[in-house]
C-alpha cells in the first residue's frame, strides 16, 4: 500500500484522476483489515479538498493529526 500511496499523492498533487484516487482510498478505508495511516488519510483529504468537498476533508485532516 505504501508504494500505491506514493502514486496517489502524486496524482493528487497534479490534480489528476482525483475521482479514481478518492474511490480507491475510500475502498481502503472501508476495509476493516487495512490500517488507516495518517498519510493515507491526508491523501484522501487532499483529494476531497481539490474536488471541492471540504466538509469531507476536514474530519480526515483532524483524524490524520490525531485530534
């Protein structure tokens, strides 16, 4: 997952394939057997932010920061 996460972060930074990134990371979050790392949560939050979904992004940023 770490390698894939690096690719997702690049895509988010470049504003590319954001819908796919969101779908993949949402599926990852929904899987109870997968660990949710702060970096994964931040990548999903960044993708939400770039697609105008700030209300979905803010709780993820807080969770990533441990608040």
